[in-house]
C-alpha cells in the first residue's frame, strides 16, 4: 500500500504528532515501504482462524470492590508541567 | 582477586564466606561503571543508592541473614520505573520523569537483596534492535571486530544492559523483550539473556511498548546467574491481569541437570536463504553438543516463520500507538506549548518522539484506522494464532527447540540504519517466540570469523523455563565460551 | 397513531433510540482501587492507574461486573459468558491514557427489553440492544480561567454501564417513560443511583423522522442531556427541526448536536472529520472477561422483585388498579412503604392514603418518601383510627395535616386535641334537638317534601359538635327525628 502525503498528514493528525511539511514526502515513502512489506501476509489463508488477542490462557484475576488507592494527589501532580489548586492545567478547550 | 569477574553464583559464595564485603563488590562495580562511560551504557548512575544498599547487605551478612541476591549489583533497563530515580525510556518525551512508584520486577530484586547501580540505555521506548534510537545517543558494544576499532552496536533494545554486563560494569541486568530485545543484544555482547514465558514476570511498572508481547527477563554472565535472577524477578502479581497465577519453580536446580533423552526440535524453516555460513556452522555445532549430551535432535516445521516478522510489525506498532497515547504533555514529561489543546499535543509529541517511534506510532495508527483494521490488524492477529499453533504442534514431538539467536553478529554503528526493514530482520529468529508467548534464552556459543560473539537460542514450552535452562547450561558447558570483550572496563 | 407530528406536508413519524450512561454503584473504580465518592477535592480520588502513568495496568473490579450482569438480568437480557474489553482511542484532556477502556464488539450483556406502562393503562415493549461496561472520563473545567482548562481526574475510571435501546421509541413522551422505567429498574437492582441531575445517569438521544412506514431518515445524536424533562424537550425540538429542514427541501445532516436547556433548542457541535476514527482494538492488558453460567444463575436468584412483577402482584393480591399499582411501584421505596402500611389493613384504603394524601403532601414539601415526616407505622395507625371509627374521614385529614407538620403520632394528636369522634347517641340527639329547635321554618319545609334540606341539617349538627360527631350516626338520627 502506497501512502500519499495527505494520508500521512491525516494519520499524523489522528496520532497528534506534528510532522513538518518538509518531512511528509520522505515519511510517506518509508511508511509505504513498510506497509508494502507487511502485505506479504496476504499470501496466507486465514479463513476460519480466530484472532489471538491474548497470550495468557487463564481467567484474569478480578479485584475486590475495596478502596485501596487514591489520596495521593501530591504524587499524582508531582511530575505535571502545569498545575493549579490541585488541578492539571491545559490550554483552553473550546467545545 | 578481580571482583567484577565473578558470576552471581561465585559472588554469592564469596560474600557468605566473608571473602569480601558487599561494599567492596559495590565499589568495584561503581568504578567499572564510571570507567565504562564512553560506552554510554548507563543513562543514570546511582552509586550512593548502591552503597547504601550494600551497607544493609553487609549488616545482614554479619547476622547470617543473607537474602538470595544479597549484594548483587544490578543494572536496570531504563524501561522499568524506579521510585525516585529518573525513568525516561530513552525518550525526550519522558525527560525529567521521576516515578513515584517502583516496578514489581525491580521491587522483587531489591527485596531479595540486590542493589541498583543505575539505569541503562535502550532504543527509545524499546523500539529498535541496536540501541541507537534513544534520545541520549547510541550505546557502544564493548566488543570490537578483530583488527578493526570501529564501534559496533550492542544490539537492542536492551543494549545498555547487555553492554554493561559484557563490559563487567554490572554483575547482572534486567532487560525487556518484545521481539528479541533481551536475546539479540545478549547474542551480540556475548552474554546470557533469558526471555521468560509471557506472564512469568509482572509487567506492572514497566513502560509498555507492546502489551501482549512485552516480557521482562535477566541478562547475565552465565546460565546459572540467569536462573538465580529469574527466581527473584518472577512471580504472580495481582496488579497485572496478564501475570500468570502459577508457582515459580526452583530454576537454579534445573541448571546442570542432564538432558539425556530430551527431544530437541530443529526447525527447518530457520535455515534462511543468504544466512551467513558461520551462523549455520554454529547452529550445527549446537546440534552436535546436545546430541553428545544424550538428547535427540528432531527436525520440526514452524511453517509460518517467514511471516512472523511482518505479523509482529503490525501487532507491535498497533499496540504501541495506543500505549504511547498517554505521553501528551499533561501529567508528566515534556510539554511543548501550543495555542490549543490539540496544538500542544501535536507539538509535544512531534518534538518528544524520535524518528523510529514516530514511524511505528504512525504505522500502528494506520493499521488500526477505519477501513484498514481487518486487512492489517485482524489479519495479523489471526496469523499470530497460526504461529502459536505451529509451536504447539511442534511441541507434540519435542521438548525444546534449538535455533540461532540472530542472523548475524554485531554490526557497526551506522550500518543498516537507512533501511528500517533491514534492521527489523535482526529479530527474525526471536520474534516468533514473543508472538507465541514462549520462553527463550540466548547463550554465547562461539565467535564469528571477525571475533564477535554469536549466540544460540533455546525455546521452551510455556512456563517450562526449567527445560530451557537445562539445555542452555549444556550448551554453555560444551561451548566453553570464555572470550572477553576488548572494552571490558571492569577487568581493566 | 397519536404520536405522529403534523408538518406542512403531512404527518411524520419520529424514530428514537436512547443511549444511557449509568454510573455503576461501587466503592472503587472499574480498574483501580481509587474511591468513587461524589464531590471530593480535585484529584484526590486518583490512582496512578487512573492517571495513566507509565507502566500502570488495569485490573477489573469484580463487583462492577456483577452489577452489569445484574442490570442485564433486570432487563431480561442475554448475558454473554465471555466478553472483551476494547480500547477506544482518542485524545482529550480528561482522558489520561489517550484511550477509554470500553466494550465494543463483544459486550457483557446482549439483547433485552423494557416494558413501558403507558398512561392509558396499556404496555409497550422497547428493545434493549446491549449493555456494556466502560470507564468514565475525568472532568474538564472550562470556566475557571480565560485561556486555560482545568482537569480533575476524580471521575476518571469510574465504572459506567452504557445501556443502548433499539430505535423503538416513537414519541418524546415514550422516551420519557422509557427513562423513568429504566431508572426504576436500576434503582430496584441497586446498580445505579440513577440521579440524572447529579450526572450519574446521562442520556444521548438518536433522533430521526420519516413518513409513517417509510424508510428510516438520517439521524442526529443529541449528546449528554441530563434530565427526563430535557430529554423530552430535546427530542420534541429536534424532531420538529428535522421536519422543517426536510419540508424546506433540505436534507438532515448526520451530526452530533447539543441541547441548550436554557433556550430549549439543539445546536450543532463543532466536530472534526477525523475525530470519529476511534481505532477500537481488544485491550491487550486485559484478558477476555469470562464467567460461569452457574454464577449468573446465582445472581438471578438473588435479584429483588422488579417493578413489573411487583405491579402485577399488587393488582392481584391487593386488588389495586393498574394506575395505582404503577404509581406505587415506580420507586422501590414507595412500594415498600405501601406494603408496610397495607399489612393487615384494607389495601385500597392504604393505597389511597399513600398515593393521594402522602404523595400530595410530600410533593408540596419537595420531599421524597425517605424523608417523609410520617413513617409507615404511623400512617397505619391513622388508618386504624379510621377503621375503628375513632376518626371520621374528615377528622383524619386534619390529623394527617398535623402529623405532617409536627411529626407527632396520630393517637397523640387525637388525644391532645380531643378530636375523638362522638358516637354517643345521647349527645348527638341533644345537638339535633338544638338545631331543629333553632330552625322551625326549615323543618316545616323538609317535612313538606324538600328532602334536600337534610344536608343542611347534617352540616349544622356537625358544626354544633365541632365536626366530631359520627356522620353516619348523625344522618340516621336526623332522619328519624325529622320523620317525627
């Protein structure tokens, strides 16, 4: 699959990664090459095969409904680039 | 006596016999770590912390209350969150991040008496096979080709850990393995690297790359050390839903046990076109060794081997694209300002991620996006089922599998860098093991014509690390690998 | 059908499906051990898992799963013994991981139904498509700073059930009835507080219009409407808007709209094209959720009696009308209150006192049954006083009013105020004699055939006895005396 510049720009926007315009062409080339390479999988017939979503076979352990965490606001906020009055702060979101 | 030349097993005995103190052992490694700085194996050194822990070990030894790993100086791949010590996954986007918590695996090590020397370099977010994509530059392999002083890669992504152990700048190290990131650098650096069964070691507190593939494991000087380290690292963790609620056997006991009567699978599809002759020779030598030890090599078929890499390069980036969405400049790490929330995200992630991470996040985003999910991601998940089935089928006829670890020895920094796919091919023998969730180990088995270490891989059944260790120990005994790297700073 | 809306070009049918987000009642969050309490200081109920710190992993809260399964059973739905948690990927300030853990392709609960009780006493069945578990997001505060948004993650990770209906609803009124019924079921089950004003029940409405029997029109989704009344207003407005668009020769655009409760209108939300590519895939941090049929059976037997069954029982055992029974079972507490009052008493009388007098009084006070100044025992005592003729119906109402304001027991009020009904024939006869002596002209008229005057005499006698005389006795004795 050959990706064009516009597709790469759309994917980059979806992934929220700014890609300088000047790099789009080269990136489109690299990604196209990888996608073309993985398309060798089309040679395999997977009719009737279930997808493998997890390696583990056991049932996941479930947690009891107890409050065992939280109350650590200082630690939660300690690494944040910007906080105010116990809140994380981000540029204004307009809805 | 050169303390840094000891294995864990020997250092443990020496400490208990009071031949030397934990403090002396720690100091020797702190010195070696400093001397190894040109290799760029460590991102963070924590000598004070190591000395403090060594003092506690000495106190315990004095009272005769030694813990299993007491006084063992360990290097930690900088993918494990360590409380109070900067953890960045070698990414600019996590610059300055100091975790307020300790990963389960490292906490297990410290609880067993090990001490931390520092955090080791890796490919950014563990995405790579050469330890060259990190934000703070490449790590050098302490080995050199014979008669050639050009710096070589240590393999990756756990290249910092591998280089540190090989250079005797750490007694042992932790690594993580998503597609070969423990075994391939172990092979390149002439050490032992063990990737346990998926679910054997907790993933809690390890920065995620691809959740269904990531698994922590030890990187050590010999097979016994790998067993000792794994013993301490492993165990069920209720905080990780994929951690297996199974008992942890006595791994060290398996080392040295006979392999007489075992059937060892030799997958015919691993004989790749254009594989270097010396790799084939090494593999044949391995087959001869296990035969001499009384095991029976049997030809097996892992039909989908050649499709494993492409499968991996859909699944791993897909999971990564989602796992790395949390690096958004809001709660930790880098923030590059922007007028709007989206602009802040795009600037932060645009500048925070390096080229390889960006490439994989974009591929992952693409293969999960509307209209492409079935063709790429779902298809890859189905092939993953077939690959796992291949192994299950093979194990009806054998107890373990023997293969080369990597298709080549270490290459020079700068080689293979302009072609991502050529780089991906490094993992051709290791990736299928991750896809099937099985345990695998790389054991140094010989030198290439250039004088570089080459590893053999033993793959086991799920949760049968004991057989893996048994076979690996036999290979180790037969190979008598005793070469040391040119830049073994710890031995200087 | 009465639900059709009349436009310029004829009648239109409205097709409505509702997606309700119900906050699961649990102590801890869906995937972490942080608390779920409402109204805590910002970011104090947040674990590293909720804030999506590097290396943090989710572990499923067993009770939340139990709650979802119970809800499924209460909606008479299929329970899937194996379901999968998926990641729904999108970026937003209050979504720390960059994905929401939800259930996309294999929800824990499949098809079910809700039976609506319509005002004409008939019922109508509305299909439930599915119920799935997912995490709530945090809260963004946009009004605290001119150029910044503040983020509180206390709510991030709280368990929600998304309950999706089939597009079976046809009028705003039906949508209202559906929500009230769903709310009742959730409260009976104890799986959700279902308080829309507090935000623990939120509703998205999918609305389209078509000519009756025609093919489905393009739908719009109205997001996050937070009261039953607003849901009904929003649907009504949106349907009329769409009809107008089509009748003006335009086409309805598929989009997400917001309801402005101040103006009573919906408006288009600014959305980006790509924002809907959620890239769902199974969460590799979680294994498929599986459980045994036995466990589900166990939950089934532990379910409380639900509104529909209770209503049928009230009609059968207490001989109540469908209307009264429906009124009583709408809230679990009301039904329990009624049954406590009705025990050993005339159920019809009990029902009247609860639904008419008590509900009326509480309504005026703006109180719920839990805060009623009269408990079931005291209301029962009042009814007993009527039954044993201590109080007339009229006196009882006075006593009831006093009970509401003072909270005193009926018997205490009766004793204090001497409100006991007079049943002493002599005393009543004396009062009658007095009244008849005062009104000779009217007595003559009555005796000449104007029997309507009886009511006048009764009134006068009651007045003379300060309302305490037994009305039946007064009637009887009056007639006798007047007959002379």
